C-alpha cells in the first residue's frame, strides 16, 4: 500500500496482523524485516504482540540474517521510534560482525543511522 501511495484500512491491518501472529514461526529474517519496514513506511505502529512475536522469531533465526535484513530491521525499529530488546540488538550486532564483509554502502548507512 505504501508503494501504491495508499493507506490500508484498519480492518485489513488488524486481519493481517492476526494472520502474521499465526504464522510468525515460519517467518524468515527477510519476512521480519519486510513486515517491520512496511509498518514504518506506512507510518503505522504495529501491535505490541506482533513486535514481541517478530522479536522472538528474530532471536530464533538471527544466524540467518544477512546485511540487508539487519539494516532493514534496525532501520524499521528506529523509524517506528521503538526500542528493540537488548538481546535483539546484541544478537544483530554480533551477526553484523560475522557478515561485515558483505555489507554494502546502503546497509552500512542504514545500520549506523538506526543505532546512533
């Protein structure tokens, strides 16, 4: 919707949030990043339960995060004005060190912007 220049109705956001909560155990790092970025781009706050679920899932799959997933996830939290759990920050920072050679200029800029 953000790409289309439109806002989804509240009913759709509620329905998709409920569905995301049901299937979050299958989310990949990219799914986590994309979902959080979508809310940030729309300027809408995700439900606390969804943030908690995505955070838990991110911690479970943090070894699968690539530089773009790391940068996008951190950017989304920052853009939403939400403070991620310390464990998530620590996990993503540790993962960033593991894959630092794969960061491109955009990943670097977005990650640094988010954590500063």
